[in-house]
């Protein structure tokens, strides 16, 4: 069983031709609300894309914004352990450009009320939990305490260090699988070593974590595990909205790892799930089922050697200044 501990937000999404620059006003097109939050997105992705039994520890406000979030989690089959807070339910304000890019501002609200003691009070002992999946939209101290408790209980800790921030060393010590994008990887390594890494490959190797996975957007993803670099080029899809694609990747990856699937195949499954999540508007609304992922993988051959080589070459090149 997988336990996700993290954020849940109601996403206020507006599509516009482009994302406004500072001081600019743009006239948008459609407006919709969607269930979101990195934690809830990853829990839904895990349950849907892998079919694994998924629980979530989350904090919500006692307001109307909470219901669509709990409904979406229930619909995906995620068992909820909810801390009810006097703070308002978390919200995210998202602008999606016609190219599918996004800019997100989060008002954490109740997510900031998730405390170290809530693991024991709302979940109890971690009996039956194989993996704990977390992100950084809840307080860092809470994340660090949960990781420590999981390590002590023999539970594998998967941390998606997003949004980027310096990580305390006592948190990284208790992480088994770290998932970051390129910017987050460089931020974590620079905070740890005090130096800008010379390449993605060297950055992956600089962290004392058993497995480090970096997502590279349209290029694909790589993992440094057992002293080996595993590369998975991306799948080409028609992009509508990239919101939640990284979360889908993390949820699907954790689901696959919990089923004993080795990293190379888990990366391929997570990449397929993440690609499919880009083809519709919204975060959770676009997450594929295990059956859809399996069909997509059947229709797509394993990556060609040339694609793998160019991804590896990108990882060993110096970052652009
Ligand atoms: O990763 C996407 C998510 O980030 C959105 O759903 C939004 O709620 C923010 O948490």
C-alpha cells in the first residue's frame, strides 16, 4: 500500500494566449476549476495509473472548496486521512498558455496546517505501507518528520522536491527515491555542495540518495540508480496542458516501484502516464488509468538508441548559463 502525504488545492485555471509578464494584463479565454495540489494529484495518479492501493494524509479547510477535492480522491479510490483545519482549503491560480505551458501561484491555506503529529493521530502505525510519497507544498519540518518515521518503519520514502527549496540534510538522509526536475536538481545539489554542478549526470551523482530521478520535460527523464544512469526519452503527444504531468509521473512511478517493477520499466510507465496527462486540460482530470497506459505502451516501441544517446549527451553537457 502507498501512503501519499501532501497538499490538496482547488485549481482556478484560465487559458490565455500567453502567460502575463510582470505588470501585464492579458485577456484570458476559458475559466474552470479543477481538483489539484501536488499531493492529491500524485495520489490520484498513483491509484489510477497503477491500480495500487493508495491512501492520502491531507489537510483541508471547512469550506466549499474542500468537497470537490475529497470527491475526486474518492472517485479515484484514494482512502483519505483528513486533518480538518480552521484555515481555508488550499488554492492554486493557474494560467495556461496556448502552447500548454503554465504559471502557478499557490495559496497553501490548510496545507500549512499539516503537522508532524498528524501522521500518528490520523494514520497510525505505518503497518502495510510499502512506500511513502511526499512533495514540498506542506511544511518542510512535517515532511522531514514523516520521512524519519517511515525510514524507522522500513517504508521506502519517495520525495518529489517540488516546488524547489533547499532541503535539510536530515530529510535527504531518509529519502530512498528523489524525483526532481532539472531546476530543482540543480537547486538541491547547489544547496548541498555550495557549487553549481557541471552537468545533470554529475548532479545526479552528487546526492547521497539511493535513486535520483530527473524529469526533463519534452526531452524525457533519467535515473541514477545502483551506479547506473537509466535514460527514458519522452513520448511525443499533442500537448494541451502540462499541469500535473510531473505529478502524474511521480504517482505512476511510485505505483510501479511498489509493484516491484525495476527502475527502467518504471520510468517508461511513468513517462507514458505523464505524456498522456498533457493531452487534456486540468491536473487530475487528465490522469490515465492503468489500462490506458498499458495500451499506449503497446502502441509505442521502446525508444530508439539514437534518442537514448541524445538524452544521455544532454545530461553530460554543461548547463547553459
Ligand atoms: O503540479 C501541479 C499542481 O501544482 C497544481 O494542481 C496546483 O495545485 C499546484 O499545487
